[in-house]
C-alpha cells in the first residue's frame, strides 16, 4: 500500500486558488483512474478534477464552498503497490504555485482601511455611553377580550389573523370556535392573511453565486457607472424579423438579439471607446477592432456570460445559431472556459421581463454593457407621406447602456445610442453590407 497526495493543479488561468463546488466522492470511497472526484471553480469556469490513480480516498481538503490554494493537498488516495514516478512528477509539475491575482493589492488596501476603522471604533468606545431610554409600556389588551370564551388555540389563531374576538359572534353556548372564525372571515373582508407563515432560511453563498457576488462587488467598487436610456421605435424591425422568420426554412427562429448585435457591430467602428477593456492597474485602455460579444445568460446556478467571438464577422443566422448553442451550454453547465472569457462588450436582455428601463452592471474589465428592454405597444403620432400626422399603434423598446465614466463620456454614450437607434428604426440598413 502507498499513499498518493493529489495536489491542486494550476489549470492555466493565472489563479492562486479555486473553490470546492461539489464532491463526487467521500472519504472511504474508491476512485478509479481518470474518474472525476470533485468539481473546482475558478474565476472563469467549473473544472472537474480526475484521479490519476485507482485507490481508496483517505482524506479530502475541505467541504463545499471552501477555497483550496494551488499546490496544496486536494485529496489523499491509498493505492495498491507503488505510485508510478511519472504520476507523482506530473502532479508536482502541474501544482506549481500560480502568480498572485491582481486583486491582492485591493484586498491589502481593504485590510488597511479596516484597521483604520477599528482604531476609530476604539476611540469611540472611550466615550461614555448614553443613558438608555425607558422601556415602552405595553398597550393593554382590550377589556372585551376578558369576556370572550375561547380556547387558547382559537385565541392564537385570531391574534395571528388580526381579529378582535369581541367582534366574532359565536354560533352556540357563547364559546367561539374555529368554525366561528371561518364564518367571520367569509363575511368580513380584509382579515385573511396575505400568506402562510414561513420560517427563515440560510443559504450558503458558494460556487457560481459566490463568483457572481465577488465580480459584481468588484465592478461597482472599481467602476464609476453611469447609465443612459433611449426609446426606439422597432415597429419596422419587428416586421422585418417576422418576414425573415417566415422564410427561414430549417434555420433557427430569429429573436431580436441577432438583429441588435448586428446593428451594434455596424455602429461600433465610429465609437471605438465603447468596444474596449480597461486595465486600471496598468492605466491602459485597449480599443478592440474585433467584437467579442458577451451574452448574459441566466442559469440555475446563476448568471453566466458566454462570449460570441468575432460577432462582427457573422451574419444573422450564424449569430442565431451561436446564441442558441452558447445559451444551451451555459444552462447545462457545459460551457468551456474559453467560451466564458475574452469579451469586449456585453449585451444583457431579460426578454419579456425586460421592464421599462434597466441600469445593468458592467462586466469588468469591459467599459460598457447594453440592455434592450421589453417591447411594448403604444399610440404614437406618425407623419405620413402626405405630411399629415396620424395616431398609429407602434412597437417601442428602450435601449439602456451603462458605461465606465473613466473611459466613456456621456456625450459618447448618447451619440452611440442615437446612431444605434437610427439603424434599429431603419432596419433595411442593418442588412446592407
């Protein structure tokens, strides 16, 4: 018998640690060679770990939600015979420590600020505490309750419902029963509770939910956001989409998203500051020529952002296929690491739940995020070819954009959205090469 210590490998993303998401094996279980025994989450994706040997698990690094540093013990396996030297050497080489993440400096700064706050708290603690206020005197129960005959269970139910028992007429012998409360509720509106009582629930923030929380906090902490919203008349765009869908054949049904992405890609060359990434530590803004469009997708595990690479080089049907493929991969947890990184601009859409306007949070280190909102029908004044104004039913959609004010000025964002609006309201221009 020999013991093999499997160390957490560096999976090539420049990370210093990974989170335990789910154990597929427990202490005492047998794991086979090349069998997945745990899922580890990095900043980018969930990565399954496979055992290089067959044996019995003796020890594991921790429970789900805990962090494991690169190069530290992940699992100890007892194997029959000796562990091959090449297996040990390969694991040692893969577990070399990764470089420290960029956010270390931010964390150190937070620690310093927390220390200063503690000093301030100590100073405040020296001040004398104010005298406590006298406890309020509880209001006496109505005297009528003392004359009402009812069991404790009936009294409790009446209290929960907010019913004064003095107002309830008993059916017999002067004693109020549950049936009397039911009758009172049937004929006296407003006393039924809004919902059944529910207990509190504590949910541990781990896995994808923790990553989302960390990324959103970092984005709001580091980026000075501003948002801009404009209304677009998409009546003609929806008519064009319906026509294309009637003639699509065996191609996927078009949603508005491929049309919107195509319009964005056509607008961006005149506004390069929108399709950019900002390295705030190096003080460098990279304006990208290609559009790698992030697409926010809701999954059971939380929000994921798969990336459509070179969106500017794809036509409507290719975009529709890629949107469907990436959305399905994200929902089923099969999205690859490279499909979840490298975005230069993100689109986030809630579809029919899109609301009137949104203020989406930027996907750092990008500098902008675009949110189409729900399409609604409203009467509008429309000038006909004869120059006469008429009231028509039109389809309207608001376009929201949030930008990093360190890189994008308000004028730039407004000008970009107005140029985008022009294409969306004259959709024939979207199809022009």
